[in-house]
């Protein structure tokens, strides 16, 4: 919080006081917690404590991150929504007139997403495989083996993740600045690009920047942020071929290429854009939606009903496991389609023994069931949330897209209110609280929170 305070001081903006006071409050609370706990957790955490700590951390941090907004006259429901959207890297916003907001506030929004992005990577690599959520146990041995090859200890792996994340951010800042962005815009957008967060300093998002090179730089770093960070680290250490060997990386890149090419042809044939413009606009918006970044280059909902339907479906996809993205994740789709394919073969030849695998790893029935259970709960959550939102007289497109974008941590929704050219500000306060909870639920991979509702979890 002291960083945006320094930015406001440099800009001679009196709002620096809000960040300093907020920093003092949060710092004091943290210090009291440290003193109160002492060495109580010196022996480490058991499974139940890890579930509780993970959930409480992701609830507490946004709650405290909302404090600076209060000093600036923003209602707490809007402040909490913005903070939750920031730390979960969802990218949905209730704020408008971004071009005229204080510089410190814009920097704080970007910092929230940047910190949340690296927190998501660490959680996905270290915690979720241990908690065996949604098939993530598939990467427990794999992540451990790869981390052993890199540096030998998980704490060193986390350190390498942080250094790689910082390096990518600095490189993105330099390239943005070289493409014509101001240093302020380059700094903010680099933080929200590498984290696949999507907060911008302009209401037009990336439509504000006229240089096509800037858009292609964003596409490149959104894709990098969507790749498994363990493999990105190994690529920097001279083993880039390991990235291409990963089944989800290949599927993810092929999928982006296919959808972007199909949308480019559609835009060119329909006359919505010239082919030269369609290539960048289609690729940028497809990558932004699939990776859950949430940037927009123009209002793609104006391209017709087929594009709106495509955008809704893409909100469910997400990037690779161990990245900063949200959504269902590519590896779960691979496991699902592999399971369906194996089931169809058994229907034809019931006595045939079929071994399901992901890459070189054999899939156990427990892991397959874990993935299928996650898919059912994920889609069920989106459906239930849509039903709840419809009771607040939201139209179907708004309700469905708001539910999908919140649970998937994607960014803007669809429709005239929460679409790429709108904000979540006009929604009722109760809806904002519901969507804030949905964003946290989606970021915590659903089961991390749902398991806390099981009475058996609390029994000794």
C-alpha cells in the first residue's frame, strides 16, 4: 500500500494519506497476529488447517485490500468487489471514468492483481495438489519431481517462481514502453497482463492504444502467463522443449490458434472488420477471454450473436494448470474427453482393457472421478448462480455471463450492462456481494470452500 502512496506523493495528490493510513492499519493487524501466534505452527500444518488457512487468507486479504477505497469515498460493497476482483485476477470492475482516477488508486488496482497472480501460481503448485482438489493430485508427484530437478526444495521453487514472475513483468514493462505506451500505462498494464488480470487505466481498455505492436505484445504475455510456471522456469533454464512436451500446453496453443483463425475468417467474411484488422482483434479478444485476462479491444459483442455465444463458451476454458489463469483448465478437459473416449470404446468391446493416461501418467479411477466431480460441481455452481441472479430481474445473458465470468475469474461479462464496454457498477449491492463470493469460490477451486461445509470435516 505504500507504493501507490509514493505514486500519489510524486503526482502531488493528497490521496497518499489514504494508503499510508491503510498500510498502518493492516501492518498493525499483521503484527498482532504474529505476536499472538508465536510458534504455534512451528510443526507445520495438517490437512484441515491447510484448507482453513487457504480459504481464510483469500477472504481476509481482499477485505483488507478494500480499505484504501473507503478513504477515497467509495462504498464498501464496491470497494470489496473491486478488491476481490483484483486479488482473484478476475478483472471485473465497478469503477468507470478510469482515465480520470487518481494515479495511486490505479496503481493499487494493478498491484492487487499482480500480487494475486503470483499467489495463485504458488497455491496451484504447492497447495492444491496436496489438497487433492479437482484432479490436481495429478501434478503432486510431477511438480515435486520437476522442482527437484530445478533446485531441490519447494521453498526454492517458490523463490524461482517469484523471480521468474518479476522478470516477465519487467520485460513486459520495457516492451510496452518501447511500443509507445507511457511509462505509467506500461507499468500498470504489465502488472495486469502477466497476472492475466485485465485491469486497465482506461475505460476503452486496449482499444485506447492505436499501435498494433502493443496488442501483439499483450497477446504474447497473456499466453505466457497462462502456461505452467514450473515449465516456464525450466524453459528459462535451457529446456524449452519441456513446454511443448506437456499435453495441456500443446492442446491450449492449438485451441487458441484454431478459435482465433475461425473468428478472423468470420469477421473478414461478415465485413465486421478488414482481414488485416480482424487478425489482431480476433486473436487479442480470444486470448483475453480464454486466459481470463479480461482486456477488450473494441466491443466484440457488437460482432453478432455467434460471437457472443462463442465468448460465453470460451469463458469456461481457462489456461494451463500452475498458471495465473482461472476457468476449468485445459488438463481437466483432456482428462474428461479421454474418459469419454475410453467409455465409448468399452461400449463397443466390453471385455477390452483400456488404460487411460495423461501424457506419460496413467490415470487412476480416483483421479478421473475427482476431475469429473469438479466439472459437475463447477457447471452446477454456474447454473445455480445464474438462477439466483435471475431473481434480481437480470436478463438471461447478463445473469449467465456474470455467473460464468465470476466463477471462472474471467473479467467482463456480456450484455449492455456488464459487457466489455460496461461495468458491474449498476448492479444491485446484493448481486455484487454474491458475485464477490463467487469469485472467491472459483479462485479457491470450489472444493477448498465447500469441504468446510461438511460436518465430517470438523469432527475429530
